[in-house]
C-alpha cells in the first residue's frame, strides 16, 4: 500500500491519499482516517492511496448506476458547476478516455479504470498525478472495490457479448489485481 501523507510538495489529493478529492462525509469508507484524526478538515483522508482510489471507484460506479449514465452526468454530479469548471472537466475526461461525453458509459473494468485515472488527473493535476501514481496503483485500488460492485461489472460485461475487448481486459484485471 502507498501512503503519501506527510510528503511535502504534493497536491492536496495525493497528500490526503484521496486523489478523487472526496469531501468529508459520514460514509464509513474502508481505509478512511477517522474524522477526529483528519487534519485536512474538508476532504477525506485515507490510510493509503489505494483506499482513496477504491472510494473514488465506488463513487463513480454508484453515480453511473443511479441514473447518471453519461460522462456529462457523472462529472456534473461529481464536480458540480457551483464548485468547478465542469465543462472543462468533462472535456478533459472525454478526451483522455476517448468516450463520448453524452453516450451512456459501458461500465467495464477498463472504462472504470480509464475514467478514474482521467478524473484523478484533473483533481490532482496531470503532471503531479502521473509523476507519483502508476497504473498498478490505480488497478490495486480499484481491485479493493466492494466485491458486489466487481460482480455487477462482470455480469454487465458477460450479458453484453459484443464487448470482447472489455471482457479480455476485465478478465486480466480480476485475475491479477
């Protein structure tokens, strides 16, 4: 597990092991630093980067499953215009993932990883994110997601046989991470 807490010069999201910049809530995230011990005061802190990635992955999955089926819907919910330049955020994630911002997202493991990675780049700054976070770290964090979510993603893929590339990536992802 990777712990960036206490390392000077990192963006807030990395320093909190929360590369999705999830705001403090009553959610009992796995690996969450208890609110009483949280030194940020605004954003959640996690005991490892991987637990922060896990929480972000679950947020993305839950938002997409609960009616926000496009990147535009997802990012508008995740990073509302009252707090962010949401249009720029949407454009960046769409460009980085190659996904159409207004088409329902195929919730494959590959797409979840691509979306989470692109969003963490926006949240932490691409240069800082890519200099400190590897693909293996992202995969390790997403592999910690609630097993029922991983099962749901697997079921979605297998009931949509036209996604042979996604199935191969998902099989690899679950086999090794």
